[in-house]
């Protein structure tokens, strides 16, 4: 199928999108240029140091953290995302049930079941504990 040039009506109907994009980019560039011109630029040694919540930085930045912090954060994110999927399902559940019968209910149960299995696995593995039993010795 050979490529053809867009028609004039197509271009006219999409000209608003192009104008909008050009205006957005122009607005951003204009603001960046204005800010670069009017901002104060007084660099000092203190301003160039690493900011650590008001504390003076000491030691190396290459400190090893316990992997448990990352695992705990990932588990939190996974179970937090479940709410993002369950809330819309719960909001339209009645309408879905009227249209499709028990299928939406069973799909919700399967999803919740998978989450319960995952939570049980994480719990039995001990990843929900800040201090594990083998680390207490």
C-alpha cells in the first residue's frame, strides 16, 4: 500500500493539536530562559555540598544498606498497588454483576486469592519482620 500525503482536511482538523504543542514547548522554553536570566548565581562551597536533611555529610556515600529495607519497600508497593486494582473493581462491581453474572466476582476472588497466597508466602518467609530471628543473636 503506497503512502499518500495527508489531505488538507486532515491537516486542518489536527492543526489545533500542533498549535497546542508549540504553545506548550514555547511556554516552557520561555520560562526556562527568563529564569536563567533573573536568578541569582552566587555559588559557595556550602551550597555545593550534599544536603542530608540538615545534617553535615560525614563519611563515604558508598554505604551498604541492608537488603531487607528494599524488600520491605517492594512488598509495600506490591500490596499498595492491589488497592489501585481493587477500588475500580469494587466501584463498578454491581454493574458488572448485572451484565456478566458471577464472572466479575470470581475474577475478584482469584485476584484476592493470589494476593493472600503472596502475603502468606512473605509472612512465612519472615520478610515482614524488621529484625529476623537469626539476626537477633
